[in-house]
């Protein structure tokens, strides 16, 4: 398994779900489109700071960005970690949604 390719594939997937082009996401991340392209094809890796930005902008947990179906069996610790990340993501999403609703009223 090539972790850079797994990450790149997932970034591309979540970028498309968010309805963003590479140029748009690169601008939001303050990196060049070429750099983002290299990340998405697995030629380059990300820093922890860039991973945080990507996760926040795409509203995808870091765990989701590194997810691969190559390993089908999960142990209890992995399941607990996934559940924790889902709970954190839902809490953040809920807070953001509530703030946006408040802004509209």
C-alpha cells in the first residue's frame, strides 16, 4: 500500500464531493494547483498543518483521508478510533450548522 496514493485518492474524492476544482481547493489551501495535483496523484505528501487545512476545508476527518478498503478487518481499537472521529466530525458540523443558522436569523 502506498500511503501517499491513498491520501491523494481520498483528497480528490472529498474535493469532488465538496464541488471544488483543484484550482479552487489549492487557492483555499494557499498552495499551487501543481502542488495539489502532485499530492492527489501520490507524488508528494502533506505536512501536518496542510493535512489539518485539507481536513477542515473538505470537512473530512484525517482518518477518512487515510481510509483504504485494502484492509477489511478492523480491531476494536480501530473501530473506537473511527467512532471517535465520526463523533468529533458530527459535533463540529453541528456547531458550524448552528452558527450558520444563527447568522441567517
